[in-house]
């Protein structure tokens, strides 16, 4: 089945291949995004022969030959994340204004830089990376249409949203909206429509954190509006590294913009143009393979990223910046120094 919708802005071609029962749970529903141009029709294709072939190529290809060369370490054991200051490897000569920071060398599991890296802090919408992993692990039908209910707009905090009760999108579009635009009702609805319901989803989030060795982490809701959602920079580096196994998360979290077609039987259908919440992703200046921003008052301004500089992969976690300028200044300081650091 194919669905064509015309938009006036730039478009993204999304292929979703389903029914791949022999694949791992991380790739059971594979989505691929490419940007063929800046004008034209947006097309969403479900499970056609071309989409199936492309999805399989992504899932089975050597990650070192992809356009974004991701590299993963042997495991996510906490033993691979050295945080003692005596274990620094080619450390970065920088200072940062954010309260909690780690810059991890993915190949060695050792930090290039760290600041309060073992201190658990509120993580705000960084939460949505874990939400996405739990959704994808379930191998659910990404074509299924989901309707936003009033309860999807109720959470631990009031938050602005351009979505409305009664809006209808498929699961893939909600996942893209949660990762790229950080829409809280999208994340809440994904959790509510999980097998076993919302409570089962929250149990799965915390179980996933434990399986990754995230000993400081706790998840109280799937959006990040709950101030009880906490983790240390070290544990978030583990989460980002695990998320690198999901090509869907890579592509969706670094999509610059997308025009969503939102159906609503009572309020009327509309187009929702959305941009990525990360200005670094939008600018395209840096090689970023995974990205997620976050903010609530208790967490401050936060961002996590995976990048590759000088052909070496690194994970950056920044928590507790007092303002957006501090967050992005810290991020760009780290990225600039990674580019100029000594190569071994």
C-alpha cells in the first residue's frame, strides 16, 4: 500500500519494511529516511519490494561502510565505561558550563572529558530515546493508525503542544514526531498503545535501562516531563550507544524537518510542519548520528549526541545547562576540540 501526500515544503521519503520475522527485535520494523530533494511530493511507502530491499541492506550492512560511520563497542557493561580521572585517554583541554558532562571515546569506552559524570540528574526529553527503543523492541505494526486521546495531553507538567486530541497518525509518524520534534503527546500515545498498556510500557523502560547497566537511571514517564526521570551522564552514554543499534533512531533523531499530514475527524485535517529541536542538526555543520535535546526546569537544558570526528566515534552527554546558549556553546566547544585533538 502506498500513500501520497503533497506538501509545499521539503520532503522526506520514508520506507517502512514489515514482516521480517527473522530479524532481531531491534530491527523488526525498519524505517529508512532519505532526502531526494527540497521540493515535491512526500511519499510514505509500506513494505514494497524496494523498501524491503533497502531496509535489509541497512540492517545487514557493515556499519563501517554506511554514510554515517557508526562504531559500537563490544558491550554495554558498566565495566567498559571508565570514569576515574586517572583513565583519561587523549583528554580534551576544555571547560564546560553545564553541570554534568561526559565525552566518551566509543572505541575504548574511556572518557575524553567528564564533569560530574556519575551524578544522576533529571534528563527531561532525553527520555524519548529510551521510549523509542522500547517501542521498536516490541516489533509493533508501524502502519497502525493511532488516535491521540485527552489523556495523552495530561502529564506531570503542563507543556505546550501543537497536537490536538483526536489527531490521527500512524505509529511511525508518532515516533518520528517524538524523536525529531519532541512532541510529548506523541510519546505518551506510543506508550499507551503498547502491549499491556501504559504501565507495561513503563516497566519495559526500566527493565531496558537495567539490561544496559544503567544503574543510576529511573523512568517515571515516557516523555521526560516527570522530574523523577533521572540518569547520570555515564548511564546516558550507555543508552545512546545502545540506541546506535537502531537505524530508525539514527535516522529519525537527525531528520532536519518533516511536514506531517495529521488527520482529525472532528477538527479537520491539516499539515504540521516541524523542525528538529537541535540547532546543530538543523545546521548540518557537524557529523551527528544520533541527537536528542531536553528541557524542564529541574533538568536545565540538556542534549545527547553521537558524532564521528577524525574517523573516531564519540558520544556527548550534556546535562544541567542554565540556558540554551550554555548548552550549545558547550556542545560546539566539545565538537571543535574533538576535531583538533591528537589522533592516535
